[in-house]
C-alpha cells in the first residue's frame, strides 16, 4: 500500500573517483594515502591528509584534487616548489599515474576507488540557495559541521557568501537561540581590532570614555564569525590563540578574567596554508581555526545555480512578476557564461540594477566584482612634502578618507547600511569614520 508520501527524485549522493597517492621516492618511501574526500593536502604539518617527514617539504606543500578524469595540482606557496618532469608547477592538471616531486620526495598520483559524496536533498539551506552538486555538497557539510562545536574555517573568493554560510552553521546548530556576532578583521583600524575582540574598560586608552564589550563577550554562548581572519597582525594572532586555548580573556585595561563559551567560525579569501608557509600566519592558530575546513565554490563553478539565484534575489526585492519579463532566456544564458569575478555579490548587484533601472546594465559595468557596478572614483592625492613623513601620511590618509566617503555616500544615497555593504566595511566603523570627518 502506498503511504502517499512524495519521494524526491533528486540523487542524495554523487559518485566520484577518489585519489590514491603513493610515495615512491624519498625519506617516506612506501607511505600511501587513499583520499577520503575530494581534496588531499601533502606536507609536514600534522593536519595534512598525507603527512611527510622530508625536511625539504613545506608544512603545507601542495593540494591534490580530482578534476574530471585528471588530477588538479596546486602548490601552496612551498619553499622548494612542486615539479612534474623538468617543470615547476604552481597550478595545473596531470594524468593519473604522473610522478610529482616535492623536495627530495616523489609521489605517484593515481586513481582510487569510487565513493559517493553526500549531497543536501534540496536547493536551499537557510539563506543559502543552490541546486548544483558543489553547493548541495557544501550544504551537506554545513549540516554535519553544525552539530559539533568544532571551529570552522571558510575559504573562498570574495563575494561567495561566506557570512551566509557562517549564519547557516549557527542557525542549524544547538547554539541557534544564542547570539551570532560578526567582526570583519579586514575593515577595522588595526589599532581598534583588539578592543573589538576583547572589549575595553573606561580609561584604557585615549578616547575610551566608557566600558566597551568586545565580540567575544557579546557572542557568549553563541557563534562568533571572524571575517577576513588572515588580516590579523602577528600580535593579535597570538592574543586570539591565547583566548581560544584558555577560553578566558581580559578586557583592555581590565584585571578581571572572563570565561568565554563561543563557537568560532572564521573566513578568508586567502589560502592560510600558504600564509603559514610564509610565516605570516601562526601554524598553531591555523590548527585551532581550521578543525573543519570548508571550501566555498566561486559562482563560475556553479553556473547552473544562476537562474535560481536571480529568481531568489528578485523575490527578496519584492518583485512578483515572471522572471523572464526582466531576464529573458537569452540574457539568462549570457549570465550563465559570464565569469562573475565578484561572485554572488556581483550577481545580486546586477539584479538590483535591473530592478532599479528597468533594464539590464552591461556586464562590463559589473565586472569589477565586489562592491558595486560603479565604485567610487579613486581620489587624487597630493603629497604634502613640506611635512614630516608621519604628518604627511596622516594628511594623505585623511584626504583620501574624506574623498572616498563623500563619493561612497553620494552613490549610496546617504544610506549608511547600503554604503557599508558597497564598501565591504563594518557599519559601525563606517559611522565612526563619518563622524570623525564631520560628514554625518
């Protein structure tokens, strides 16, 4: 007897051919690894899938992944490079069975067994939309990671929606009823990051006229999203590591130790493994942040999601008519072949421009990607050479900020929230800048 329940015809898994890597030369000869996931990293650091002891191999030396019937190789900024034959390869593909050299080690990369990757059974998860295999794979990973308290590192190009993914991780977790707090480490003045992270007491520094609670304190019990984590200075990397290890911190200028219970999700457009190799990012902090590492695919790798995203953005903006009336099929086909350097953010801006103007702008206008179709013009700078270096630097920076802010606010119609989104700035920091220059 039929239960009457409709069964989804979507596949819940994606069969893929995995990788088998064998060490055929060097100190670790005989070691091997069969990939359990789409990608494999090789190096001397503990968190590599294939860990080597060869001292001529970097901590994170290279990444291997499947690309159809070939193997994609990405050198992660290694010291001695990655060789194929007589050539050094930074990024490329090779046939299975190829010998790859790194330092004094030789690897043979070949085919592993076929396995099935879990896919999310729908095209939506919270604020995320996507019916392509890469996005449904990512959604399945988000659901699994959300049920743990492990720190998650999101890596992907600017504009791919990393904050939405962090929000989905929070909303699907047992911490969903607690705060979700965001700090963009890339747009806050370096001198203010420590205060934003840990807070400060009144009188802790010039201008600290009252107690300020940092993001760790505000996110207590919930999730803290640290965007552009790769922008942290070495000093702040050390301070952040201490908090993550001890789960305790002090406000700047304070003596009381406060305990903290937060789940940390961080994001970056950089490859922090290459930063570790270059000694610009702490290895021990990377371990703490990247317990789970999720790769966010760029839009050009999920072009089949573009019609779904266009419809979603139109609905969000309140448009109730047929999509084809604003984006006819020939234009939609063009959108699916566009490179979209600004990723989903650029596509959203494009859809908003269509609604605002009643006609599609040329794609060349949005090719600048992150930010907007028409970014504020680059201000001209006159070097005040009659001043000392420090005075000249402060004056040039002040002039730049005033010109940039005026152009930004004019373009945003004096809407601070829109301006912050266009400039990819923290809204509170933008407000501080506007007050500082008496523009608000």
